[in-house]
C-alpha cells in the first residue's frame, strides 16, 4: 500500500532532518529508521472516511480560514499560494500579499512523501490562529506546486499542519503549537485529540474533561523529534508477541504499522492471509482481540477500528488494521486505528504523551 511506504519515508525524512538540525541520531541503529491572558480552545474535526481528520486555522491580517490536516508525525505547516495554479485547483489559496502581517523569509521549501506527494514553494512568517489561540510570526510554507497526492480530489484539506518537534522540521522552525507555547498563548503546553466518526476534536491548551475518563496513563517522550515513546507490549487474542518497543504516536498515519517480521508473527496467531504489501485479510466476523500496553496499562483495539474494510467480492473478508512495512525495525507507528480507541494528550511542557479511556 502506498500509505505504508509513505509513512516509512516520512519517518526517514524526519530522522534525517533531526540529524541535520541537532547533530544527533534520532533512531538507534537497530531501527532503520506578546504576553496576554491565554485561553484554551477547541477545534472540531471533520472525519474523512476514518483516514484523516480535518480542522480549521486562521492565517493573516485580516484573518482567512483554511482547512488543515493535523499531523503529529511531522512539524511543518504549508498552504497553497497564489502562484500554485492548476495543481492547487479546488483548494482555498493563501495570498501573503493580502496580509499586512506576512513577511517573506527569502527561502524556499520542499516537503515530500513516499507515495510521491510533494509541495514546494517559499517560506513566509505570518500571524496564525488555532482554536482561538494566536501565534505571531509563525513560519509557514506558501506552495507554488502541489503534486497529485495533494490535489483536491485526493486531499480534502487546503494544507497540512505538523505538530511534532522543531528538530525534525524541514524548515528548521517551530510547529504552530510550539510557537503558541513559546509566546505564552496557551494556558497549558498541552494539546489533545479525540478521533472518531463523530465528535472528533483537537483541544489546544489543555484537555477536554468531557471527552475522557480519568486517569491518564503517561509515557515519557524518549527523544524530542517525533512524539516517540516506549511501549510495553502488543498482544493478539491473549498472546503477547511484541515486548518493549519504540512507538511513534501519529495522527497522520491511518493504520498501525510495524516491521514486517513482527506483523507476520501477530497475524500467524489467527491464521490471517497476507494479500500483499504487508496487508493481511481475515474473516469480517472474526476480528481478533488486540491490546497495546503503554505505561503499564493495556488499551484494547475495538473490532470496529481494527476492521479496515472489506476485501474481495464475497463481502465476507476484511482487511486488518495492522500492516507491515520494511525498514521500521523496532519502531511501531501507532496511527489512527489505535488513536480512535483512546483520548490522547500531547504534553509539550513535560515531554510526555498521555492516554485515557474515551468517555
């Protein structure tokens, strides 16, 4: 699947940016890979087939609203610009010339993904408002080209907003949320996600107590690049297959991804069939009981979220929500198939990720 290769390449590019920006190695060799009273705010998210969740952001002076894809697996923020032409057709365009607060940085950018999707253009700074919280002089990419993967028929948002750490930024700049924190624009250095078919939300500046049940289980970030933590175990139908693994918590990845070797061991327990590209099929009425243990607590993956849709013409065979990818090593990517089962808090101030049961 293109989605798997895209995620692997995204991680590899982030790791390269981390090493370039910090001089350190992100993954081990075993892994191939102005002051004011601040207020928190909520940004309701629209579900796109349980694969992406779209929010809104305001940019410029006067402000203009854009639809964004929120991605905790990257850092940089870009929108289509006025010179993008046909490749950005169908998207709302950000024009820095129409904003009194926009400033050119005199630098170009390129972001690229494993499926060939890419955007190129120029870097600017401008005022950005996310869930009512204002970031001044935020670095953003103004695209002059969108590849087919970012065309309006494939990508329902206008642009993408990364929410990981500066060390993996292709721009060498803070994410929007990191800018909000550094400027004291949020009451707490925390943002949180609920991802679901309805009621989805990005909460900025804290957590929404109406959406989860206490307590939170926290796991420390092992290195500030991705939102990368250490997991305890992954089990299927009560059989523990993976022990102590590295996990990246990524809203921008649909599936749960692991190295092909571990994933094949998981599916062997239930005699699932590989259909190619690290993807496995199984009877639709026989979804396994999968648990992922983080911070000493096991979180179950519901049958509904594990089922990634029907496969073949019979209507009785479905695809599993865990897939294998080459080159991941000991790193797992816990994407939306996992995150749809928990309320997730990303705590910048304490460099940790918290998980709680959904209310």
